[in-house]
């Protein structure tokens, strides 16, 4: 075997990789959070995206071909490799290990633009609490505050066809933490708590005293006791009668 033939054999795998990479069309669109004012636009385990309307109309896809949403940790986007077949697609159960997974499978028919109607066109990521994280395409709640980045990937029976750009970093809401130990509170807060406790104790004491000294209402069979009152004009009247 000549030197030229050896070089051709060595370069052949590299040429195949270049051809495969060149076949993945890049779409100049980056997913973004919904601009609408929504309750739950960002929560502790979900976020809401705008649908990529009209972004796949000129891509070499058939209508049944799937379009996936790739969810990745922000620091794992460089490690993402587009799956070549369905068996290579990662479920959310491998998120911690691989740094990314695919979810929200649909077709470009659902992303067509120019449709009339007042329905809000959004995608809520992490909204399914009932699916198994091991199942393909499960839209399970996100495990932490992030940051996350997402992009859309279109595939055919032959492999990946087109992909969008990565989104900006997405941060979820974080749970508010409250100081648990008195030492972590300010002096004014401690004074207010102590003063409130004293007032509550005094109020409870008065309430108990009032209930103990309350005279019960007598029934018709009970003997009613009346108090005798002395007034000034009665004493004057007695003095005049005795004189």
C-alpha cells in the first residue's frame, strides 16, 4: 500500500465527520422567555418560553419529523452532541450526568406562524410532575435554580437536520430563607418579639380571670340574691324622722 493510499484512509473518517456536521443546518434564532405578563412565568422549577413560530418552515423536514427542545446546564452546552438516532436521545434522568436532555417533542405544524386566534403561544418547561424521568421526552420539573440554556433541534429519520442557537442564561426563582436563630435577627426585631409576647401573656391572663369571676345566669328555679344599696337621701330622711 502506497503512502498516498494510507493518507486517504486516514482522512476518510475526518471527511465523514465534516460532512455530517455540514448537514446540520443552523437557524438564526435563539429561544427566549415569554414576554407576556404571566403568573408563573418563572418559578422554582419551571420557566415559560415563546414558541419558535415560523422558524422551521424553510428547513428540509417532513411534517411528522420531530422537533425537540434541548435543556442544558449553562456550563454543559459545549459538551452537547446532537443525537444521530432516537436511541441516542437523553431523558431527564441523565441530566446530572450528561448536563442536558431533550423534551417537548412536537412537529413544525404546531410552530406555524400567522395563525389567527387569541390563544397564547407558549411552552412551559418543567411542567409535568407525573411523567417518569426515565421516559423519553419527559417534561419533568427542573432540579434547581440554574442557570439553564435551551435550543431547538429538528431531526428526521436520517438524523439531526437543523438547530437553533442557544438561549441566554435562564435563572429560576429561589426559595426565600428566613433567619432561624435569634442571634441572626437584629436587636429591634428581638425587642418587638419580646414585647409582643408580654402583651399576649397579659391578655391571656385577663381573659382567664374574666372567665373565672363571671357570675352565671340564674335559672327560674334558682334563688336570686339582691344587694342592698344605701344612698344619701335615705340617710337624710331617717335623720328627719328621728328628730
